[in-house]
């Protein structure tokens, strides 16, 4: 059970007891009025205070909205009742005891001077408890609330001890007796108020897992029990005649218990303060961001910081109590190691001079957990710690790991030597070699660069490259550098560079970046290779290829025209066959026309290729709308031909058969990339749709369908036909690289 539950349980018991007492008075049941047979009855006002305080304590332990205000209200009611009772004893009687069940109180048995009125100690106890509940509910003066609840607990304890020792209350004439159930309930309410949130003072210390809290939990029960035990023993001795009966013994016992408890609490507080100070200094020590050892004057390791353990890859138990040079010897693989001798000399200087000694940067290799040594560089500082007598008690050996800095220096020296070698080689390369800084400005140009442009290296450094690059290529060259610097991949472009005689020649510019360990660009290295002769040869080849392609296209167009002329002189099936042949020859010419426009390229992008094909074929059927949406995909020119013929055949069939002759419509071509290097090509319409029971396998009697299935097989694809709801849809899934021909998924 936690403290909040304990506090609420105390409140619930108080409510239960108060309700029983009130019920006893209302029903005239004497046993319920006293709760414990043979003892004085609790007064109705006392029962009302029990219920109110218990309710306030229950509300104080809940977290519902508005419960704390209700708790304050109930506690305030008890404060008013208690004050009015105390004021009545002072002479200002408002008749409060006659407000509740006055007819039954008049017949109350026993020597009660003021029937129905709370006893003085009872009123004082409830005043203290209700004040403590109010302060805790308001979250104000919580320490005062702890003091009030503690005092109420003491009053209840005195009353209980009086019953235990069979003594008259306080032995003060005129004071009314406190009933036993009232004393028990008052004690429980006081304990519940001490346990209620927020916890402060000695109740909180009882819950702490500190040396003081542990000591308090052990000694406080003893401080309360022992005096009571002593008092009980004294009572027994008094009854057998060894000690005269005297209630003052009970008071002495109670006071002793209180004083002993106070001493224990004070001791616990002092212990906690000392422990907190120790922990605070321990935390400050651990929070030091330095790597250091604490050495004894004989160089035995006494303590090691966490940063030192991390830097040296060691454990505290492997260092403490051992000699410095026992756990950190020289690297046996380095015959020139001086770490041990130099560090020993510095520590001995500290012992001699009693002053700090800073060592130069020292190479001192560290043994890894596996036994091998790792190269390390350190910047050590050795400082003495003097005792009250002025003698050295400790030496703080503080180090800073500067290995990374030293390795960077070595790497920089090696980089400078490498740069010199690179430039010596670059001057012999038959190209224009250059280096840039992270901003893209030249920091070095090769001798070939200077010879070609006729400019000095000083003139070409920085932004000097712009004066020899063609004006139309300068911005693009800057963009290429930004691309290489941003992506980390090599970049290339074709550009024109002016020769010393003023002639412009074409170069291929390639540039890459070098980066440091953090991924930042250190510099760029580029080379420009003259490609003017290759470009001229390529342009000549392209011109010849275009000429040949143009002649082939014209020849195919001529054949198509001749077939059309021949068909006009015929009738029936022969004429239809020649017209179909003419259209297919024209389709081949159309596909060839699309391909020769990209002459010189071996790879064809399906997006522009299919879009141009649809536009060209759609021009033959202007009544219909042709929509093409194709995703980009690269295929070889060999595959592009059957793809173009396939689309042409399906578009032509859709124009002819999808819609009635007097109705226009839409024909859609959709190209989609699929996983594993496949592509889906769909041709659909919104017309009549396929005939009922249409089957691709049984439709090969049609020349058009034979052409379509033949082209699908040539592409190594799977052809499917179905409904587009409305209309017809033909779908072909084929590999983009025909030579792979894997199984279609």
C-alpha cells in the first residue's frame, strides 16, 4: 500500500466510525455510541467532525477536478466546529452542542458537565488535523501542516496512553475525558494527514532511500515503542506496589518518545545533509570533462576519471591500486619509444618543485584490450595536491588526446607531397588538367593548359578559366561543378575552349571532387580532352546516315503509293489485300521516319517515340482523338521497330472497327514501367468492344490479328485482350532488353 492509499484508508475508517456513532445516537444504541463497550461515548459533534475530516482526507487523495476545493470546505467546517467548542470552554457559549440531537443528549448517562460538547483535547486535536488537511489541500505552509498533524498525533497518543495506563487525562481539574474511539480515530486522521500529498519534512524523509531515511525508519519506531514499553513496565510495577500510581509517568513517557523521535529526525537530517554534500562533490568530480588520473606520491593509481578510462580503453578495476608504468608500459614494437621515461621525469619534477609541470606533446602508445598497441599522442599536465602540512598527498595526471590533430598534420604533409607528385605527372598528360577549391575557383593549371591558351598560370587561377571558355558554356560549366560538388559523383560536359591563336575547339570536360573525412569538398580535379576531330567525324557520319534514312523512307513511300495505284484497278479481295499491304508499308515508313529523326543513337526513349507515333498515326484519322501517356523507358532501336508497328496496327484497327463510321471517339495508348525490367503497353478505346466469345488463339484468321500476335512474339511478350468497359483493350507485357528474355512475372 502506498502513502496515498494509506491516507485515504485512514479517512475511510474515520467516516465509518463517525457514521456508526451518529447512527447510535439517532437510534439510541449505546454500544454504537462508544463503539467499544465499557468506554465513554463519543459525542455527536465529535462524530460529525470525524465524518467531515475523513471525507476531506478522501477527497485530498483523489485527482478529480474540484476535489481539493471540496476537501478545503469540509476541513474548514471542522475548524469552525472545533473553534466554537474551544470558545465555549472560554466562556462564550453559543450552544453549539445543543444544535444536534439535543433531546437525546439531555438523557446522556454519566457525569458530563456539558452534554454533547467536545472535550478540550478532542476539539484541539480536530482543529490541528483539519488545519493540516487545509494547508495540504491548498499546497501552502506544508511544513506547518506537518507540525500541526504531528501535534495532533501526540495528543491522540497521550489519550491512548492514558487509557493504557488507566490514568486520568492530564490530571487537570475541569478537563473533559476523551473517549477511546475518538482517540483512535484522531490518531488515524493525524497519521493520514502526515501521509497525504504533498510530502514534506520528516514524513518525506521516511520514504527516501538514503542513509538518513533508512536510519529514521529503523529508529523512529523504537523511539515510540520503547518509552511506551517502559511506561507499561512502570505501570505493572506500580500496581504490584513497587511504584506509586502517578499519571505523570505517562506524560514523561510521551515526552520522552517525542524528544527521542526529534533527536532521531535531527540526526537523520544531518546524515542526509552530509550524504548529499558527498554525492554533490562526487557528481562534480564525475562531471569534470577532463581525462585524468589521481596518483599517489609513489605513482600508484588511486582514481581514474570516466573520460580517462574511455580514452585509454581501460577499466577502473584494472588501474586502481597498480603502478602507473605497470599498466601503461612503452610499446615494445617501438624501439624509439620515450613515453615512460619522459612521463617519469615530469612526475619527479612535480615531487621536487611542488609545482605543476606541463609536458610537450608526447607520443605514448596505448595497449588495446586485445593486447596490441595503438598509436596515440597526448598533451599531459601533472599537478600536485598538497595536504595541510604542505606535503604532496596526490598528483593529478591530466591528459588531452591530440592523436587526431597529429595524424591530420602528418596527413597534411603527405597530401602536400602527393600534390607535388600529382602536378609533376599532370604536366605530362596530353590534356588540360586543373584543380579547384571548394568554390570552383582554379588553384592549379597544368603546363599543357597554359601552352594551349597562351596564358600564364597566374592568369588562369581563380576565375581566370572564364576568359578562355566560350561565353555560351560558362554558366553550364559552373552548374556542372555544383552538380559534382553536391552529388559527389563525377560530372562531364562538352564545351568550347579558345586556343592561343583565337580558334575555338571542342573539349570534353570531366571533373571529380575530393572530400575530407567529414564529407566536405576539399577540392576538385578536372581534365579537358580535345574532341574536335571526333565531333567532325561524327557529324559527317550522321549526315550520311540521315541521307540514307531519308532515301529509304522515300522508297517505302513510293512502294506504298504504287500499291495504292494498283489496288484502284482491282475489285474485291485483291483490292482489299493490296490496300492493306499499302497501309502496312506506309506504317513501316512511318516507324522508320520516327527512327531516322534520332539517327546516330542506338537507344530510343519510349515516351517521345510513342508520343510522336501516336501523333503521326492519329493524323490519318482526324475524326478520332488519340491520347498517349507513356512513361519513359529506354529500348534498343531493334526493339523500337516492332513496338512502333504494334502500336500502328492496333491504332489503325481501332480507327476502323471501334466506332461506327458516323461516330468519332477516343483511342488511348498507355505505357507503364513494371518491376524486373518489364514494360506494359496498352491500346484501348471506348467503342463497341470485342465480339462475344473473342479469343486471341482463334482469331489468327484475320491478317491484322496475325500481324499483332506475330509482333508480340517477336518482342518476347505476353499479349492479352479484354474489355475496357466500354470498348476493347489490348495489353502487351514485354522485356525492355530483348537479349535477357526472362520469365514474365
